[in-house]
């Protein structure tokens, strides 16, 4: 199967833009109704692969580079931009993943082949479409992958390599660490859930318990530590991908840190001037078996997170 079926695309393009096609085009490219990707399908291989045709502005509104990507070449973007300015004689064809599970604040079309074209389109619209009268379209091969940037990220990478002729990555894949992938895993730990990790709407919880939002803020401000952790335990040091093995190792290391803190005893957890007023919090930590949010101790959460890669050093 060819992933760049130029003949089929050209036939579809000629047909849709021929004089026989009497479907009226809107004056501008702002959709008159809410955007539905199924309304844009012009060819369908199966439920997981199909071809859509959308306007430049729709493409910019609903598509974004996938979380991993190579560094872009500005000269290539400018070259493609020039080809649009000169008449856009050869319409762009781009490969994307459609992720129906993307959250409401995310774009659910993820570009896996065509980011330079995306950059060129963005530059063209920015500089030439102040009046919203651009009629140019782009063809997008759509591959449906649920949870494409989290649980099924490896599937997305595999598809990326296949579409790009199985070429190896020459540069590291740039991955924005998915904090929620770690947080959700941690909140599902049976011995922590509900008993030590709470899910109320408050910014903080009474120690030694911790609020889910507190943990999110901790992980979100510790992305460099998480990146080091993922890099340490990745089989491919260039692909910082959160696999099931890595997320399980994350849980193992957090549990190990909690265990080692529990062995230190109150005299090693607190300085003399903090011991008396924090004895009650320590006793509660002993009762619920959770030592990861003793705020005035020598190992509050902002400190123990630094030992994530090497729990035995704590």
C-alpha cells in the first residue's frame, strides 16, 4: 500500500475542482457550522484511514505537529511558502493522525508528515489573508489513533517511521513530557488512592495527605527531572516515550522513596526545632503509610522528587 497515492489524489483534486462540480463554495473559508472531520472526507480506505480536503484556515485551526517532531528547516518553509505565493499549482498533501480522545483544549489532528508545509501555510495566511478570501485547500491523509500522544504514542511513532520510508531518526525525538500520564498512574495506586491522595477541588490538602492538584503542580514544575527519569529508563535514549514499563518504574520508584522515608524515623525527618510541632503529622503518616507530603520535614515533596531517578540515594 502506498502512503503517497499521488495519482488518486490528483484524480480527486481534478474531479472536485472541475466545472462539473456544481457544489457552491463559501465566499470565505470560515465554516458555516461546527467543524466535523467526517464532512470533509473525499476518499475512504477504512474506518481508520481516509482522505480529507480542507481549507488552509481549517488546517491551521484544527491541526498541529504531533508531540514528537524533528527540528524544522526555515529555508524549506520559505521555499514552500514561495510556491504558494507563486500560485499554488501543486496542492499540498499531508499525513496526520486524528485522535478522537484529544481533550477539548487540544487540536485533535496531529501532523506526522508535513510540518514544513504547515509552517508555509501559516506564513502565507499570516501575510496574505487579512480579508479571509484565501480559497486554497490542502489534502490530508488521516490515520485514526486513539490516545496518540500518551498510551499509544509508540503506535504513532511507528506510523511516523512507516510514512517517512522507515528512515531512522537522525535527531532525538522531542517529547513534551506528559505530566498527566504520570499523575494518573500515581493516583491509581491502590494503597494511596482515596486514603493518601485526595481528589477534591482545593489547592492543597492537610498533610500528610496530598491533593491531586498539588501533585500535578509538583510534576509540572519538575519536568526536567521527569525527562531525566524517562531518558534513564528508555531503551532508546533518543526516544523519550512514556511506555507502560516506564510508568510502572515511576510508581516503583515513588513507592521506594515513600518506604525509605518511613524508615528514617521522626528524628531524621525533622530538625530539632520542627520536631515537636510536627509530631502529629508524623504519627498520621505512620498510620496511613504515606510520607510524601510532610511539608516541614527535611524531605518535603519538592525535595524527594529530586531522588526519582535514584531512590536509594535518599
